[in-house]
């Protein structure tokens, strides 16, 4: 075996607002590297992950990637978690004609159409629609069918695409949008928004929110006196173990998107072992204590890179990209095939309802039946409890 490792360079948000998800991805990457190296490495060489903290600051990303290429002399690049850690690097990646597989970056390549870019997010070729499609399909299938929709969303760039998707689905299914409110990301008290919703009494309440405001919105609607029939949507935050433990019973009845959960239909080869190893290390690592949202996607990201290297017996960027465009990859999140703009060729976004949550204790969220996959039907682990109030614990 060569003494010179294959060095894979990238950045993640290891500090700042997205540190929990960044550290989760980092730990999953290290577990992948350990697994690969225990099998003898790749091309007769060990692998080494060269990860730099971008501090959740997109202005640092381009210089980090320049340093990785020109100073660190890494062999390969990968993309980090989220648009802010990936998009600023793209001009350099394209200029140098590098191969790049990113994690969960929603719309980085939509306008660039760079052929050597791929992303491990199951939103498929139409991300804004896929993120919210299942939520509204579920609503349309209930009896009696809900009629009215209220949208409450963060006034931030990440909200625009999910709101557009929500409105398109509402029009398709005949839901009347009776209210749309945007709030500043700095908002901490959401009671006034619930009071205004109460005066309208919509059947569906659709939230599009970030970490702390997701928690605030869920607490507020849990305490509200009006009774919507369906609550949830496109919230970033409820996927995270630390947010789950903060909210506890307030989560019951909420429906939100997920990408992977430990339900029977999604227990692909290797994923149980990954989650067990991950959870044993997560608290000391400062990562999400459950890891369901990011860890499987990040590990699968590296399985794609691994299989491309083995398949081509090369580190050549163009060869790796061509192989990735034309291959079905076997990963811990299932079979993955890439399509237009490097997205998954077919969407596989889950809609999950929180049910049977008794407390905020972390062990509660490891039990079956607390995260119930209610969409798509072929992956469902249980039925939707409808209306929303029926999922709330009796007082």
C-alpha cells in the first residue's frame, strides 16, 4: 500500500448556526473513512478527510476551496452541507473542471447546469415541488377534505422555493390560500401569529421555518385554542434531535419532511450499523444525537465517491463524473441514480407525522411509532392521525 493517502477536501459548518448538522456530516464522513481504511483503502491507498470549518459563513467558502486545491493539494473535492457551503465554491470548481458530490444542497446547480456536479438530496429533478408534494397529497386525501390554507414563513431566501411549491400544490388540489404571513428570522414570540390565525381558523397551517423559529412556531400552535386539521410543511429543525428533545409532546400531530428514518422500508444494508456507531459517538462529537437526517445522506455521499473511484480505478475528475452520471449506486439510503443537474433522477421525500411522544427524553425518539412515515404510501410505516387535534395527548 502507498504511504501517500488519498486526500479529500471540503468545508462544513462546524461552528455557527448550522454547527450541529455540520458536525453530524463530519462524524459520518469519519466513520466512512474508518470503514474504507479498515478494508484496505482505495486504489491501494488510505483515505484522509481534510475538513475546514466555514463557520456557517458563505463568504469564507471560496477561499477555503482555493486553499484546499492550491496549498493542501487535495486529490479530490466534495461539497459540504447546504447551499451556503457549496454555492460559493462553484465558480472555482467549474473553472478547474473538478468532480463534486455535495450533501443536501437544494438548488446550487439549477441555473449553472455544471455536468460534473452531483448532490445527495432526495428531492429529485424538481426540488421545490418535491419538498411539499406529499404534505398536500395527504391533505387532499382526507375526509372531509380541508378547504383553506394559511402560510406562515420566515422572511428569508430559503423560504421562497417551498412557498412557491406550496402555492402550486394548493392550486392543484383546490385549497384556498386565506392568509400568508412572513416573519423576521429574529422572531421569538409567535403567539400573535397564532392569534391572527385563530381569527381565520384555516383548515391547513403550512409552516416554512428554520431551526429556532420552527421550535417557536410548534410551541405556539400547540398552545393555541383554534383547531386546524393539518399542521406542518417545510420546517428545518424538527429533524434534529436537540430540537426534538426541546419540544417533546408539542410535536405530536406535526407533519414534516424527512429524508431517512429507521422504519422497516428504509432499513437498507449497512444503515443500522452506521446509526449504532454514529449514536455511540455523537454526544461527545457535539453532533445531532440521533443523526437520522444528515448522517445517512453524508455516509451515502462518500459511498458514491468510493464506488466511482473503484469503478474507474482512477482519481480523474472527468472519469469519475462520467461514471457517476451513468451508474446506479448502492448506498445506506438505498439505490441512487443521478439525473438532470446532478440531482436524484427520482424524488423520494418522506412526510412524517410525530405520534405517541410522551416526553422530551431522547430515548422516546428512538422508539418505533414516534416518527411515523405517512407518505409516500410504498414507504409508509403507519397511517396519518387526522385531524391534528386527535394526535395531541389527552389532558
